[in-house]
């Protein structure tokens, strides 16, 4: 078991370090899903919060015909659509973006927005890069 864990740790380190080692390993496939210095509306990310880093990954299931409350995020985060569809809306401008299975979205920081589902629900994996004590979102 120790050997497997060590191998997984080496793979994770390789991926974090630019994917060099992982790309050279037989059978390993690496696909960059997103790389962005700005949220989906084009606003650049300014900085990470100060303090001890805290990474959080959530699986969020939103039923069909739902509208999340308007909210903001104080930290950078990204959502991956596992299944279904979600429309994200920016409150200030009314700008929208439709997300489908396999799409990745760099979320807004400090801007009010929400997600709305239509005839089908959505399942998201959301990765947050924050610091201890900061909320993931605020209304």
C-alpha cells in the first residue's frame, strides 16, 4: 500500500509541477481543462487571500428549475460540470453563460452572480483556493 500511495504522490507532484513526469509515463493522459488569470466575465484575478492556505473541493447538486441566491466569492474558484446544464448570470450586467457537461468555469471574485438550471439539474465539482477562516461564498 505504501508503494501505491508514494506513486500517487509522485504523480500529483508531477502534475503540479508542470505535468512533465506524468506526460512521460506510459498510459498516462493529461488534459488541461482550464487555465485562466481571469473570471468568466474577463475580470482579472488580482491576488489570493493572505493567510494559511485552505483548499476546498465541493460536489454540488442543483435540481432542475432552481435559481441559486445572488452571491459573491471572496476567493478564486473554478467549477467543473459533471452532468447537466447550468446558466450563470452576472447581476450587474445581466451577462450569462451556459455551461454543459465537461465545461469548466473560472468563477467571479467580488461580483454578484448566480446559477440557474432549466429542465435538467446539474452536478458540479467546485475547487476553491482560499485561506483559513474565509467563507467560500457570501450573500
